[in-house]
C-alpha cells in the first residue's frame, strides 16, 4: 500500500480492519470466504450500527488483501458498496468564529484558528502547515491535503 502512495493513516486503518475481521472469525483472513466477509460487513452495519464509510473501508481493505497480497482476481466477487450520504459541513457563524478566536489569549493559537476558519483548512492541514507554504506576496496558502493533493486557497488580507 505504501508503494501505491497510500497514507500512513489509510494503511493503519486497513490493517486494523483486517485484524478486526480475523478476530471476529478467530482465523487468518486468508482462510475466509467472500460470503464470510459479506456477512461480517452486514453484521457491522446492522448489529454494530457502523457507518457506510466504515463498511466501505472494510471492503477496500479486503480487496487490497485479496488481490494485492494473496494474488487472487477480484472478478466475480459481488460485494456491493453502500452509498455514503453527502452532507454539507457545519460552518460556524461569524459571531461564533469571533467568540472562538477571541477566547484564546495566545497569539499563535488565535492566528491558527483565524487562518483555519478563513481558508477552510482541515485541522490536520492547519497543524502541518509550514511557513514556506504561505505566499504573502500573492496572498495564497499552498495546502497539502488528503491523499497528498495540493491546492491553493486565497488568504484574507487581515
């Protein structure tokens, strides 16, 4: 997975998913059938009430294990991926954002909160931001986001 450019977090998640699957059946994942994996996904969805995103992660982890590790073909395996609901993010109002920013007396924390709110950065993006990613002359911030995707966002003058 690392050779394919997966993030460390994705690798950890997929390994964890396969570990949970193995513990559930008390067997190595290499001995499991596709029907057992389907049944486990159904169990996670119906009994454990886990999200569709988690089920999709399990299916992705299983596919990488089945194809890339065990060298099997994926053709003919009918595991349907549940649809993930697309929902709009909750955005702070200007007054809520102002109260949040002014609640800290630490200049660094205030600046980071203002920058995060103004640019719409994810927390992880803001925490990994380096000074050289801020182009003050052009008023843009170069952000390295999820999946090592880069983007530029405008930086407010204030």
